[in-house]
């Protein structure tokens, strides 16, 4: 579980857009860059090299 206060201050390290928490996948999603940053041991890994690109289907699901 990520601290809600931490989620309020985190932003995408690339474009500085707000990020969204995907509790099921344990990832932080940047819709603008279509990247998913992993969360390991309750710590967000906000490194571009560690992020994965999300598919259009995933993007559409997050946009709802």
C-alpha cells in the first residue's frame, strides 16, 4: 500500500504530469507518456529505465 500523501506529491519524472495509482498491478501510471512505473516493497521506482510502455488497450482502460 502506498501512502496517499506520497501519491499527492509524486509526478512523472519525465513530463511532470500527474500519475495515477493502479492498485491491482502495483504501478504508477503516467497517461501523458504512456508509462507504468513499478512499485517494489511499497517504494515507487520512478526511473525511466524501469518503466514499461503501456498498450493502447491499457491506456483506454485508465482513461475511463
